[in-house]
C-alpha cells in the first residue's frame, strides 16, 4: 500500500495523468531513442507508469515497438506531426 501511495504522489506533481503523457510526448522530440528507463528518470515515476507511457507513445506512432533491446527509435521528430497526433487523444 505504501508503494502505491508513493507512486500516486509522484504522479500528482503533474496536474493529471494526461499532462504527464503529453509531457512525455514532447520529451520524445528531443531524443533519438526512448526507453522505459529514460521515461522513469526524466519524470521520476515508477516502472509500471513509464511502461504504460511507452505503450502510448508506440500506439501514437511516435516510437518503434520495443524489441529485445531496452531502447527504441523515435520516429516522429516534428512538432506539427506530434501535435496532430495529440489532438486525436486529448
């Protein structure tokens, strides 16, 4: 129970989960590769939440699927394309 509360408090530093996801999407623009660990370190969140964000990034078409390695290539590098994709979910 304590771990769940700690993770919730970390996420609450963002206004909501949507803001965290949106921030992670913009964060991908500045990187050539993305991983769960990179998301964890950048946003100081738990593995499970970072994993969910990576899945969202993949489903939006921003990154390639994770394979055997822990890193995946960022596909979208243009702000206008990113914002078009974000308009679909927010």
